[in-house]
C-alpha cells in the first residue's frame, strides 16, 4: 500500500477512508509531511471542515485535562524539539523552494480537535533517556542539516526521503487480537498514543455515522491503519491522491 508516492510528476499523499461493515463510523486518514505547497495544506483543511472530529499530531504543550495549551519557560525537551524542527522550518521560511511548513489552523476549522500526541513532559522524559552522545549529535547535526537544505535544497532533494508504504506491517499485525498484543509489537510511543485514542473513539462512538479525520505524519499511518484493521476490521475502502508538491523542471 503506497502512502506517499514520489514520481516524475511530484509527491502525492494517499487520503484513505477506513470503514467496517458492523458500524457506520469511518476514519479518514491524511498522511502528512512537514513541507508542501500551500495548495496542499489548503485542500486538506477544506476536507477537514467536512469531518465531525479531527485527531491531529503535535508534540509539546501541557495537557490541562480540558485540552492542550502551549507551555512557557525552558525545558530540555523544548530545546531538542526546536533543533529537530529546524531541519524544515528554516528552508520553509527562506521561500526559495516555494514550499511552506505545515500551516493548518485547526482552531479555525469549526470541528472538535483532539491531540493525543506526546506532551512536552513526555517528550522531555524520553529525550533525557537518550544517551548523551546521541543528544549531542542531534543538537549539533540538526542545525547543520537545516543550513545545508537552506543553501542547496531543491524540491527534488526534499522529495528523496518521502516515499512511504506499509512495508511489513500487514504481516506484523495480522494475528493481533487485542490491544495488549498490539502494544507488545509497537515500540514507538507516539504510535501507541495515536492508536489508543482511535481505540477510545471506536469504543465510544462506533454506532454513530460520523467521519473522524486522522491527520498525522506519513510514517505513523501504516501501523495505525493495520492496527485498526486487526483490532476491529476497519479496511481501506477508498483512497484519493492529493499532490503535496510538484518537482523542479
């Protein structure tokens, strides 16, 4: 299953609709990347306005119990997150490629939005567990990568690492029958948090004829789609290609 396709025509994202025979609820999955043409993010936002609920990624902030808010002050996790995101923030701000950073304003959609991603506290705890020498490499290397992309990056260069498919996930999750079995296979905490939220939505609202949008990085799509298939029988019933960006002439 191709999730993000890179071809001579450009880079495309496969917007997938997941349904099951036993209930009317459907999930609509939007594989995202950090840089794209403004038209791509506008097209995604327009589709999200027609959904009943949005589940979106976004590391950081503090969970107040009534929603996620931006935290104030300094933390090691916040500094690490800033270094990591610099690899695409700086090239986007230069404007040389015509690509922009993902800029969907979820607050303006008029649709309830849930953020099950890692809080700043969770990310900081995970970051502090990384060996010091690895953290040093990231702290030094990420800004250098950003500067290289700023100086020499082209659309073709950005596209090189974006192709994404479901790889071995179909075989890995084929025999999963419970959420506990699934947790033993998933090592990525962000995948666990996302799937736990979709599991919660299914448990609470599977009898409702609603569309739940899942707007997450492309690398999180395969484990999520196959997990929902193995746990509850949700399958990809249709897909629509959206162009993320065209390539240089």
